[in-house]
């Protein structure tokens, strides 16, 4: 199965399945001489784990303890591939027995079966969101490096669940604001309404989607290539590779379609404080021509409702027999809060890769 690697100079390759022995990732291209510990990585993995109460409809109790097995010596990276591993400890394959020969509506069961002639029915295999543990672990390395070396910050948060939209200003949001509540929505009023909606959906044995606002601050000018490897193009690929993601837009996104150039264009001015040329507004979302402009990069990532739900649905078996399905197992009613660190991680992997690529060309 190809397609398990991401990046060029800062390259990751993930391995492992939801109900297998472990989830792992090889990180190749991390610069040597960089202080790195398992605790640095564990911080982000703990953010990805199920939360508390009604939001944590998935009761899978995994510690997600990360182990650094190579690439680090005496607490410092040595320039060789870094192998990270987290063992699975709470898989319950029996929960999936009744769905072994059934195609779950909205799930990849059908396409996996048709493509490969077989599928891992226990938890979804590589199609499970548990694979994202590897991405978050690798992204934690990139985030730490970029923040310590360049001051780059990744501040994604839940902006919308269902029809409830936060009014938070992404220019002002801090990581502390995001972590104030279990939904990772910095707008407390909206967060309360969102929580009530998620509880209602859970009681109904259903699921709900939403939108995560991605924010990357202090990105230097010049990252990204002007043709196929545009920075927003790679960010789009990164986000669309996350489970359940159905949409991506950067800057004003689809709103541009109803604007005139005189409205959308970011006029240039000279900053009176720094003397540097910069855009007066940032409608483009921090990139121009596929290259970072030095302004805050902001984008939105749309997540569909989780496919595996307890509500009765009509489907068919692998033999074409019509059946009713009420799925069992441990699944999130709303994946948005747990997806925030995944969005941060994928953004960091893209920025890290382009930072190293830019250094090789512009010495």
C-alpha cells in the first residue's frame, strides 16, 4: 500500500493499525543538535486523546505513551531517522464482529474491499483515526523546532459545530484560550451551545460535523514554491488527508467568488514601526503566489460527521444482502475537539518541510 509518507526534506512515514500492536512513525530529516524528549511529544498526544463526559463518546482508554527508539542520543537529535512508537493497549475487536461483513454507510469499508479485495474490519485498520497519533507525534517535533528556532506558533481551534459558529477573532486567540474548555472553542458562549448540541447528538446515537480554524503565526516570508508545491496547496493536501475532512479554504476562501478585485486585493503599505513593506489587510491568508508573505496564515478545515453511529441505518453485506445496521464500538459523537492537535500537527509538518527546502535553495 503506497501513500504512507508525507513531506520531502522533513519526511514522515506512518505505520500501524487501529487494532494492531502499535502505531508508529519514522521522522527523517530532523536537523541534528536539537533537544528532544518523549515528554515534548507526549504533550501533543495527550491533547489528541479522548476528553471527558459527553464529548468523549469513544471510551477507548489508551495511554498513547510515546517511545523514542532511534534518532536521539543523550536528549539531542543526531540527524538520523527518529522512530516513534506507541503501543495499543485497549483494542476490543469483539465490538466489530457484527460489522465484519457489513458496509458501514459513509465509511471506507466499501472502497477498501473493492480496491484490495479484503479489509481490516477490526476498527477500520489504516482508515481509523488512530493512525493520526503518528502524525501528531511527528508534528510535535516540528512544532517544537519551529517555535524555538523561529517563534512560529500553531493555534488551531474549533470554530463551528453543526450550525453554531464562534465569533472569536483568530488574530487574538491564544493556546490558553483554546484549552479553557473541552471543546477547544475559545468563545465560551458558543462553546456552551456547542456542548449542548453534542450532548443531544450523543443521546440520539448520532454524530455531528463542524469546522476547525487553522492559524499559523510568525511564518517568515518566502516559504513555498510557486508552481505545484505552493504552500497553500501543500497545506490543502495535508488537511484533506486527515480522516473525515471534506473541505479546505485559505484566507477568505470561497467568499472571494463574490468579491471584486478592488475589495479582495491586499494593498501594500510601509509599516511605520518597522519600515518594512507589508500588506495592509490579509485577505489572502498569509500567502501570495503560493509563497508565504510574512502575515498570519489562516484557513478553515471542514469535518464531516463521524460515519460509524449507533442510529439504525440501511446498508448491505459484502454478499449484497440488505440489512439494518446499528453500529457498536467506541466512537466519537463529534471529532472536532480531538482533531485540533491533528490540524496543528499537519500544518507544522508542511511548514517544517518548506522551511528546510527554502534553506537549501536560499543559503
